[in-house]
C-alpha cells in the first residue's frame, strides 16, 4: 500500500524522525517497506512508502491503521484530526438507532444511508494531493470519494444511484435485505459481465431487486454516473470467509472484496461513514442525508489471554540495553508500556 508520509504526519508527528529510523521501526514491527518513492505533486516532491503488511493485519491496511502502528512503535501521541470531535457527536446519534439483529454468520454490521441533492463531484485540492501521493489518478467523480475513504479508514462502502433504484422498483419506499440469490439468477455487474447466481451467493436487495453481489460488485443498472444526483450508500461489514467463498465461486475479486477477505472489525466503522458523508457535503452544502437501514449483531466480549512472564522471556530472549552493549531481560514495566501503547486492556499479577 502506498503510504504518504505527509498524510501520516497529520495523524502522528514525524518531524523529528529520520526516514531510515522510521523504516527500521516498521520492519521490526512486522511491516515490510518495499520501496521509497518521490512523487511530484504541484511541483513539490512528496515522499511515499510502499508498505506491505501480513495477511492477518487488515486493521493496518489504511492510513489511520499505519499511523496507529507508528504511534505505538515510536512511543508518541497521536494527533487529533480536525473532524474527529464533530464525528463523535454524530457517531453517538447513529449508534443510538442501530437495531440489534439476530446472530448471523454473514455480517456484523449492515447500514444503509440515502444522500440527495448531489450537484458537485469535484474533490478538494487537498484530497487530490492525497490520492496522487497514494499512486492514484483522481477522476473527479464519486469513485474518488470511495477510494479516499478506503485509503484513509480501510472500510469499503458501496454506492448506488438512488433515482435509478426507485425507477427500477417503481416505488419511493423500499426495504434493504441480505439473502441468498434465487437459483439461476442472471446478474449483470458494473464491469459489464454476466454472472449466473445460485443460493451459495449472497445478494443485497431492495424489495427483492438485486443491488449487488454482497461485498463484491454492484448491479450495472443502479451504478452511479456523472448524472447521478442521489445515492444509496451501503455500509456493511461482511463475514470474510463468506466473501472469499463467493469470490472463488464467481472467479471475481474486487478492491472491496479484497478488504473483506482479510477481515474487518467495526471499531471505527460508523466514524468512517460519517467522514464519507462530511466529504460529500464540502461542495454540496444542501446535501440531505437520512439513515435508511441499521442492523448490527451484538459483538462478543473480548477474550482474555494470560501472558506468563517466564514464557515471554523464553520466546523473546535477551534484549539490548539502549545505554550500553550489555544484554538484559525484558522487564515487566517495559511489557506494560508496550501493551499501553497498543491500547490493550490488561492487568498484571506478579504471583502468576
């Protein structure tokens, strides 16, 4: 993933950190820096790192995720984004109306939001620069907003043309559902290819009209264009195993499905949705946003893990003292500091 240092620097201060030191820290933290690039944006050189993470670290596949790791590795404080406090206020309002659903193996969160009075798809200059630094050429359409929020937060959101949807179902009112496809359904996706669906494939529907193959690709007939004036935003977190299964069956993998395949949690999900709406509103001051569908599975309690101090020493071995060349053992206070930096909830018992 191309990661702009300027962008990271907005979330955690890197002004006093040498580039080679940062790369060494990332490498020791399990992140491989494949390449260092100098990208010219508005006649200025911008440094970008091509960082790869292990398959089990989907939480780090975003600018905010990498920034959190850098904060822990450098033992420094994260910087508050300008929109964070405002977003938290709206996050509480949305969470208050989230409807708890029966346990499901297919998703943990399923939210639908309608957007109307869209008149301008132009992205701000600062957003353009961030996309360019990430190796992406802006198109000045709605795809830029989807791509940006994916880069920043790691969450993939699907857009549907709301007017086209209402025209196809012949009503203003509709119910969003997630269910297996009807046998022998022919689905034309927005890549202009036809897919024959069966009950092994989940589809998102509005009044039994298929909007998308869940978590993978939308229906061509409800895809947005430059003439789109209203949107239905589907914000979901699907089961990673189910998305991988569907991708294999269909022989289809997209940027969205690739994120779901690695597994996503909903820790900052609603905040990311609010961020997306706020971006759309920058050049659309008359934007009307309404919560249409909310469904969230009750999250299980965090599991407790017992770490035995002697076992930690046995696995990690001696460490180098920063003040001299002598080796020493990792101390409990150091382990405590590391866990604090990673935001773990823990307790320490010297008798165990």
